[in-house]
C-alpha cells in the first residue's frame, strides 16, 4: 500500500467471528465478511485465540499473537485468502 492509497476509513474498528466466518468492521461503517476457511490458522484456533487480536500496521492490519496470523484490510478488501500451505505446519 503506497501513501497515496491510504484511506483512513479502511482502518479496523472491530473484529468478530461466527462459526464459519470472520467479519471486520471498518471505521467508515463497512463490514468485510469472509469465510473462515480462507484462513486455516484462524479456522483451527480456539475462541480465546481468535478473540486475542490487536491492531497493527497503523490500524490497517490485525495480528493474532497466539497463532502468529496477520491480515490487512487491503487483502481482505481484495478478497485474498491465505496462501495454500500444508495444514500440518499450521499451529
């Protein structure tokens, strides 16, 4: 993301989960919802691990320290799932 692409409204406001989806509320009022299956680390994490998230990247990213997962609003808005990897490597 270049400095000219920064949109303050795309900062993360809140993160929540259903059984099969991740939803991210943005500062501008939009909500991005994606299948949890796109992110195996989050899919296989406990509820406590999922709920232990913090902002990163100036508010444009989300970090889950317990499972070492990072997502950006840019990637979520693009509809970019996590790269495929061997699930045995996912903690």
